[in-house]
C-alpha cells in the first residue's frame, strides 16, 4: 500500500495523540498539500533535500526548500486555503 493511501487510516487511528509525520518521498509542494490534507501534521523532505545537496551543495538545499515552499503556497492559493490549518480532507478527492 502506498504511504499516501495509508495516511488517512493512520491519522484516524492516532486520533491526535501524537503528531503524524509523513515520509513518502515528497518531491513537490502539491504532495506536501495532499499529505497535510489527508492527516499529516508535518512532512519529511529528505529526497528534495538530498537532490538539492547533490546538485549544488548548501545553496541547492536552500533552493529546493524555496521551490517546495513556493509550490505549496501556489496550491494553497488555488485551493482557497489561507493557512496550513485550513488544509483538510475536503481539499482532496480520494479514489474509492
């Protein structure tokens, strides 16, 4: 089962007793948005970090984080979510 597919069930089982960290190969801001919408409290961005580091060292990491942040900001605007707390399950459609 894909990590993103399992996320809502895990978040429901945890029921706020501890933070849910999503580590599923995040590469884009849209993926951050989906993970937050499906119940993650935070996402791990190791892949983007490593790509930036391998390409351009410290500057590459900064650039990768800037890109993720910009993409997340853009998708939040398109979805009409003014802040991270406003992102929720209603912002995504799940396949049956």
